[in-house]
């Protein structure tokens, strides 16, 4: 929808589209070195670097990591990424730690699990867009091996664990390398 207004500075007739709040013509904006934020349409004066957004908070809304995505949206993004990989390449198999397999099998032996599905035995089971290290369908048990780098992502792992438990209704066994 087009709206016609007069420029605040030079009084030329200008067009506006949508909810753009700018009331200066392009030539006046260039002279004053005013930019319009791509996110919120506010005018701002860029400092040393040329920015597209008026503030860091506006810029963070345009990056995937900075967005406030719900868990549902994150799950949809994971599943669509896996689906796209399957469509392009066929089979999806994530990287895995070969030295973790004996440790997972030893833990399965403690719980008398004989039908453990893991990376070297039937492939890792996919649940909610996550691949679990070990899964027993008969016992409904998930075994996860956390390497030392998982110390830095405890909250993320906890959220992942809760989502898997909620989806499968299973028992979840964690093996932590750093303990």
C-alpha cells in the first residue's frame, strides 16, 4: 500500500510503503547520513561501521542463533535439516565416537540389555531429530555417552534428554567421561 507524504527537510513529495516510518527523502537521508533499520524501520546514525540495524538487539533478531525460537520451532528445524540431507544424499548417519561403543556395551551388560542398537549395530536411533548413542527397543532404554566437551553444554544436553524422555517415555542412562 502506497502512502504519499512530504519530506520533513526539503518538502518534496515522497512515497512510503507498508509500515516504514521514515519521513525523509533519499537525498536528505544521504546528506544527513541517516540509515533505516531493516528490522524496526527506525532511523539511526551509523557510527564508525556501516550497520544495517539500529542496535545489537535488532541485529540479533535476524540471526538464527539470536532469535527467540520455541522448542517446537527448533525441533522442526532439526527434522527438516535431516529430511533435506536424506533427500540429497540418501542415508543419514551422524559421526560417532568409536571408543565409546565398548563403554556403552559394558553399561548395557550391567542392566542385562542384549538388543542394544548403536552406531555399529543397526545405526543410531533417531528421536525428535536427535541421534541417541544406544537404544534398546525391548527394554525402552536410552544410553548416552557424554565426552568431555559436553561439560560446556550441560543445559542443552538436559533439554535434549527431557525431550527424548518425553517422546519415548523411556529410561535414560547417562555415562559421563569426566567423572
